[in-house]
C-alpha cells in the first residue's frame, strides 16, 4: 500500500469521528489521523500513556521521548496529560474511550477482529487491542484490503486468533467502507476506482450493498 492510500483511509475515518470524542489510536494507519483532523477537535489517547495527542511535529521539533503507540514522534495538545500504563488501561477497561481505531490482520464478515498473532509466526503483537475491543464504545478498523501476500483480509471466517467476541462497527480499507449489523457486512462506500466485480473478487467476505454502497461502480 502506498502512502496516498494510507492517507485516504485516515481521512475517511476522520469523517466518522465526532467533535469532542475521546479516541484511542492503534498502531499503523490510525496514527496518521492526528495530521488530518483539520478543525475537528478530539481528545486523542495513546495507550502508552498520553491523553491529548497532537499531530506529527516538524523535523526540527522531534522529541523521541514523546511517541505514539507506533513509536512515531508526536506532539501534545494544550492540556494534555501523561500517565502510566495502569491508568491508561483503566481508561480503556473502564469504558472511557468513545472510539478505538485499530489495525487488523483479518476481519470476518460478522465484524470479528484478529489483530495480535499469526499462526506459525514467532512474533506476537499482544497489546491493548483486546482491552480496546472489549472496552471501547465503538470500534473502527483501519486496514489494507489485502495482505502483503495478496490474501484477502476481509474473510468469511477468521483463520487467525480472535481479539475478542466484540464486533467492529466499521472497516475502512483503501478500496471501500463496510459497516456491520445483525451479523452481516454491508458496503457503505467505494473509495477507489475499483468496480464492484473487482471489489467482490478482492474481498473474501460476503457483503450486501447498502443504500449508497455502490459508489457509482457497476456490478
């Protein structure tokens, strides 16, 4: 995925976020979001201990003691606070996060998420995702449509370990936006120039087309 596609995903997710919400940003694409908020004011949480995260600093102001969950340099907004992991996870587990924006290895067609381990790989990514899946009021997944090897990341059933039984509310890829409800996946919007036929070919999950979901594409 190129940088433009990552930015497309981040900008589309910003449209879903509401003024004043407390939003946790996970690793990867979610950490691009602070740079594209424009006039929208959010309270951004980084699970490594910051409430009030700001955008990426200019190179001459980078302080690597101040980093996001992706270990990328960030800034602090006026009024921001720093704290330890226990307080960070108390916020998450206590239901104080309005929206969690997470990356994912797979999402199934009911919205169940896998984002912490790949079977057979020695590197695990156990972090706060399981707590966020359980504790945040809303879950948005920001992910590539396909894996680096070209396999669909939106699948009928998870092949990777689940992050929890709680479902995602929305998935945004470089190609499309999908919502979940009543155990079904629904196309909300097409973001790229892809045709419906191509989208179905690249998507391992079954989905229905919402009222505005064809994005002008043809079947």
